C-alpha cells in the first residue's frame, strides 16, 4: 500500500556510506552486515545515527545492484574499513511511504514511478529507500514502512 505521493524540497544531509555492488542474489546476506558495520562506525565516533538508515540505488539491473548503505550523521565521519564520508545535496524529490513486506517493493516502485510520470515530472536515474520500520520493529512484515524517494530533474 502506498501513501499519497508528495513533492518536497530537501536540505543537505551529512552521511556515512558503504558503497556496494553485488548480484541481486547476494543482497540478503550482504545487507545486514553492511548496516551493522556503518552503524557501529558512526556510534564509535559519537556522530550518529541521527535518523533512519537508507539505501541510495545508483543502478539496478535484473542481475545487479549498485548502491550505497547510508546513515545520517551529525558531523563528518572518519573513514574506517569500508565506511566513507558522504553528503546528500539539497534536492527536489517525489516521496511516498510503502507499507508492507520488502517483497512488494518492486511493485510499489512501479506504482510510484507511474504517479511521477502521470503528474508531469521527470525522475532522475537514481532512487533511495529509507527504512522507517522493519523486522527490528515488528515480526509482521505487513507493518514494515519504507519511504520511497525519487529525485526530480525539473
């Protein structure tokens, strides 16, 4: 289920990131350790997380994901292991919230993309998902909440 999409203007955001490129089949076993790694790094430096973690998808194909695991922080992160400094620029984007299991995200993105084009916007090629609540909050995947964000070119 999607909430009614909105168009918003964001402000710049400091982040700590781990860039990853992997086969789709590897996602479930690589994602959780990556999240743990970046969160441990920012906690050890006393700079976050200052909000929910998210993934920035640079390129998605049928075979591969090219993306970054991102955590908002209060100050620049000192690089450690795979963790690097990142920064989100201020941008205009379309946003909605999908409620349901992660397996439904593909269809949710399709519906959201259709709304973007039907309303006369041109989306950028990248996208990001912010995980507001998931398995750490409730065992019932029907309650998971994922914020879908698509930068707009116009």
